[in-house]
C-alpha cells in the first residue's frame, strides 16, 4: 500500500498493491488521471497567487473536500486534500501544513483517532488541528480535546465564520485582508 497525489486534481489517495515505477495502470479515484508510481508525490503549488498558509483537509466526502479546496484557493490558502487517514497522515508528515482540518466521522478511522495519531508524530505535535463534525453529540467537544484537537466545531455553512476560525487558529502570522 502506498500513497499518491494526483498531479491534476491534487487529491491524496491510498493505492492498494505494489505500483510500478511508471504508475502505469493506476488512475485517480476522483478525476481518473494517471497517478505517479512509487512513493508519495507532493502536488504542485497552484500557479495563482502566493499562499497565505498550507491547509490539509482530511475527509472521506469528496464533495465536501472539493468545497474546502475551492474555499481555500479563493482565500489565498494552499489546500492539500486527503480522502482517508493513511493518506492524510502521510501528507502531513511530508508537507507539515500550517493547519489540519479533519472530519470526526469517517468510515474506517474516525477523526478522533487520526488526531491522536497526528499528535503521536513528534514533528506534528504543535500543529493546530481543527475537528469538524455534523454529530449532535454534546460530548464530542470534550472527546476532541482528549484526542489532542486544538478546536472542535460543528460543520459551518457560514463561510465568513469558517474563515475567521481558520485565521484564529493560524494566528497573526497569516492574517491578511480577505473577503468572503
């Protein structure tokens, strides 16, 4: 099992089996483009403006990830996307993002466990982690703190509020004027 990042859509994904060096026969689960073979390959930076901060989104819902990616690009952030825990953890180790945002609910490994695994990595212990949830469980916020999350919030439909949350977690180093 290896992790590859699609050079076209920049989605990190876990590849089953042993891919050859050319990546022949492997294609992106999201856009269908050929994937590179071998070890994890970092996606290229978008040619637009310089990023404000690197954000890693880990979620199994491809629609939500697409919305996060578009939101991040719109506000000058450099998005990194992973559709599962192994890909997200590998990408976090490789790129050391400025903020990790992950969904609490995932089919194989939930966001709380991903958070614990990220906190167990010496190079990632100090990164801010934002857990998002649609669960209506009043204990989820305490569980997030116990897992090592910086903050746990409910899924937000208000983009301005979400942007403010991101900027707060990133701190003053990354603040610059931005509109929703």
